[in-house]
């Protein structure tokens, strides 16, 4: 994907010298590519709106890939067999 074809390139020194000005541009909707020695190293883009709620199915789909490693869960159960689940 060619980020620089559609986004303005900004040298890292300009980010350092005019952070507020660049953040205003991003807040206005512009995507920027930050470069170091002419190489693109980062993208600065507006934060999209965060959903306040989502359907249960979507939530489960999003967290499915972030579940703990099953092998790690087994090791933890073996190391710490006692729980406090029975406490009120």
C-alpha cells in the first residue's frame, strides 16, 4: 500500500517543532506520514469515534482473538488449584 501517495509526508523535525499545528491538521481530518531521513516510519491520523455499545456477537468476535493461551491456563490451574470462587 502506498501511504505517501495520498498522505502528506512530514519530517520528524517538523513534528518536533510544530506538534500543535500538525495535530490541528489531523483533527481536521488529514492523515500524515512521519518520516525520518526521508523514510516513512509512522502514520498520524484522526482517532475514529469509539462505539459506546456493540452487539453481543460483535463483542465476542472481537475478544475471541485475545483469549489467554490454553496451555498457559492449564499451567496456572495446576500451579494455583485453589480459588476464591466459593466466597460470597
